[in-house]
């Protein structure tokens, strides 16, 4: 009997030991955080860190924000620091600029950047130029933030990308996050910066979850303004983008890798000041360049990148002309099929890459 029980017990012990080993080796699930939660977390940490920081805009307080980005902040910080404004962008943007000149650090939310057209005089003439016009005596530490670019089904007046508009103006810094770490790190850096910073978010990205590293969970986590990030290493072609199209570029790169084409995908993160050095170094390595953006083609972000590459040392390393993938040169249509054909899709990026590589 002892011999039989020993035979039975030994396989059971082996099985239980195997289960224990497998369970022990299972990696913990990575923390998933949406872009909305990341921006909220970044603002919350900076409001807590510095009592000079406050948020104002339409419906940011009691309603928790039109897109719920400021959820819970009014309950935590109260009426003096989370301020609902009338529907008057020129008015509350002017109040925010004046507050920044007086030594506070306002976060001015536009419900969408399309509405910032109502306040563009305050953004450009009051915020962006004052430090220069005062001979460096009057800083304007303000953040203008909100959703930018094409959304879904909101037609021509609510679908513009303002990266080129604001990136054109000296005196502003302009950032354009893609994922959750970008969003948190850039909003925190923007709030701490002594210059006016335009933070171009994307409505369609707010609810998208991304892995959130342990470093990003720290209250000291910052993404430096003016520094791009290589999201995927590659050797055959450089693909440069910002905001939501970065995800499309990575999808295209995954498809093309199965055909033996390795794309280096660069997430710009910052529009102004542009990290042209990272792009140049990549072009020197890959000898090919494609830019991807949701905005219109004329005088766009891609056009600026192509011009800077042509004027700089990387031009001599190009084996083919650079190619731009952009939004269509039309006001955004309302019909879904026309809308889909007006913004860059993964297939458009794949076509441009193959065209550039002459495949």
C-alpha cells in the first residue's frame, strides 16, 4: 500500500509544483490609463503642488468638463480654483492672460480649439508676444488646452487641426500628445513652463487606454517640451506624425513589417519648438521620409518638416523625395464616407510608404 500511495502522491506533487512555478512566473498586468484620466491626473497633481494654478473654461467645474477631463477637480479644489465661465472665449481667455501676467498660472480650457478662433487675439497678441515686447520683464505662464483636429460627425466648423496655426507663431510653445504618458507628462510640463503653451489634445483619444509605466505614475513625471520620441525602431523609412495619426502609423508599420519593410515611427509630441534633430538623425539612417498629419496640406506641419530636412544636412542622405500624407484640402464634410476620405487612414500611409520606397 505504501508503494502505491507513493506512486499516486509523486505525480500529484509534480503537478502541484508545476502549477506553483507557472503561477509564480506570471507577470502582473500592466496598469491601463485612458488619455482623459492621464490629463486629469496631471492637472490634479499640479493644482495640488502649486496654489497659483487654477482651471477655467466652459462647464469645467460642476459639470466635470464637456469631455469629463476635469472630473472631480471642482469638488476637491472648489469655486476659486475650478471656475465655470460664460460662453465667451474672448472674455475668459483675456481674464486668464491677465491672471498670468499678475503671477498666477491659469489653465484655460477651450471646449474645442475651433472655438479658440473667438479668442485668437488674446492667445497671439496678448499671450505670445508680451514677453518679447516687455524686453523679458513680463512672462505669461498660461496653458491653453482642449480637443483639436477632426472628431466624428461634427462637420466643417468643429473639425480643424490648429497645429500649423499656432505652430506658426513665435512666443508660443505647442504640444500635441498621442498616448496617456504623453498627455500627463506634457500637461505637467506645460503648467510649469513660464511661457504660454498650447496643448492640442484629441477628442477621439480621450477614452483610449494605454499602458502606464511606473515612472508615469510618479508625481514628478514630466515629458520635456521640444523632444520627440521614437515609438518604433526601423531601418527602411522614417515616418513622422503627431497626435492620433501616430497610432495609424504604428498600425501601418506592423502591416508592412510582415512584408519585410521596417518603418521607424517618430511621435513628434511637440510642434513648436520642433525636434528636427531626432527627425534628421532618423532620415540619415533610413534615407526615406514620410510625414503624416490630420491637418490641411498647405503650410502644414509636414510641409515644415520637409522644408527643414531640405535645408539641413539630412537632405543629402535622402534616396527619394519626401512624401506628405495629410487631410484633404477641403472643409470637413459631414457625411461619414466623405469624412473618412478626408482624413488619413492606415491604407493611405501604407500607399505613401510604398510609393516612397518605389515598391
